[in-house]
């Protein structure tokens, strides 16, 4: 007679959606639901980056030419308020010419 608990204990933790990149907020939500994969990823992030870098990504990408237009970003401004960079977290791009002129 096999023990069903022993079998589940040996099952590897699986990525919720293989191949998908998750934002920090999504990982936090999954971890809040008790997802062990997300809990592990949050631990990894905190060990590597938490003391150095945490971005709120409360703004939205203003560049209609960007593949991730409207997605959460951090907008980086110069001292005089000129938009310098659109930071998508892990990658970024300069603002669209029309957007830079509007700043």
C-alpha cells in the first residue's frame, strides 16, 4: 500500500504558467495565495535585489510605438522635469519623440 502523501512530497514545484514572466506584484499575489513556486521566486528576488533596487511601476508606458504600451513602468525624469527614460524593469527605452516634447 503506497502512501499518497509521500508521492506528493516528491512532486517538483511547477511554474504556474511555464514560459511566462511574472511581475513582482503578480508574484506577491501568488505567494499570498500560498503558491510555493512564487514564494521561492520572491525569496530569490529579495536575496538578490531588495536591498539595492525596488521599483513601484505605478506609471504606464506612454509610448504607443512600444510593444508594452500601457503596461506598468517607472518614468525617469531629469531635474528640470524632462522625461529621460521609460523603465519597464529589466529593460527600458527612451521616450517617444512626441512624448518627450510634451514633457
